[in-house]
């Protein structure tokens, strides 16, 4: 047994220190700060090398910082010139728009003046016809007395409101005396599918004052009257009352 145990120990020693024993590496101990310094040096060298490669690449590609700055400055100057031209064009466009607005305003003013002249011309024609109507009072067969001429009734654009206009003429042969009378309207309307007659003025004293007039040779009567909302005016009859009696009447259909 003792011999067997000794052989086992001898075998183990051979495995550990013999030819087949594992190799032992012996390294020199280096402090950590030396290792850090070495790493920093390597990184610095790598960074310097990268910068050199980048700069060499720019030179190979033909890039020069001075030339680039000159190119950028040239582009900036060009942009400034284009901005100046754009502002000039905007100013010219604004002047053109102003001129166009002035021309339009002038045309509108001329158009309004033309319409005003047309209205004045129409009024003058009416007055001429009116005075021509006064002249034949001495003609045989001409009815002598008060009459209505040029009766017009038209909506004003306001709901239920109408404007009237007429000439009242006293074409008596003898020297006319001043007459006092009043105007009355009989308005035929449609309301809810039914015929409804409306007499104006309605009876209120302030309204009646607006319908009174004085007449010697001729008088122009004009004004507005209103009907209930929803009423459709079909016909208007104008009446002249002298001393409370209807002396003349004339109708117009709308």
C-alpha cells in the first residue's frame, strides 16, 4: 500500500513539473497610469492622422477656404442685387396698381356723372312735355281745369315702400287763382290671395299734412307711401281733392 501511494505522488509531481507540465508565462508588471498614458498617446496619434487625412482630402478635391469664402460673399452680393430688383419691381407694380385704381375711380365717377346726366335729361324731357301740355289750353275741345300728368309709382327697394311722382296742372283759360287741395291714393293689393283696397292717407292728421298742396298753375308732387308687409301692389289710383271733393283721378298699373 505504501509503495502504491508513493507512486501516485511521484506521478503527480511529474505532471506538474515534468516535460508535460503546463507552461508558465512570466509578465512584467506595468502600473495602470502607464497604460492610460499609452492609450492617450495612441488616441492622439490617431486623431492627428485623421485630421491630416481630412485636410489632404480637401486639398486633393480642390477645396480652399479662401476661395469658398469668396464664393459665399459673391453669392451674398448676388442675393442682395436680386432683392433690390425685386423691391424695384414691387414698387413699379404698386404704382401700376395705383394708376389702375385711379383709372377705375375716374371711370366710375364718369359713369355716375353719365347716369346723373341721363336722369337730368329725362327730367328735362318731362318738364318740356309738361310745359308743352300747358300751352294747348286754348285749343277748342281741350278739357279745362285741374288734371294729373306723368303719374309714376315704383318700389324704392325697401319692403312695402313705394315712391310716387306726378305733375298737377291747372290749365284754366282765365287767370288762375290759387287752389288748395289734398292728394289721396287708392291702392289695390293682394294679401293672402284676397283683393284688399288700401286708402292713403289712413286718417292720421300728421300723415294728412304730407298729402296737402297748393296749386296755381302747376305743382310737382312726389313722396313715398307704405303698404303692409306681404302685400303685393297691383294698381294705384291717385285722386285730387278740392274742397273735400274728388275732382280728378288717374290710375297706374304696376
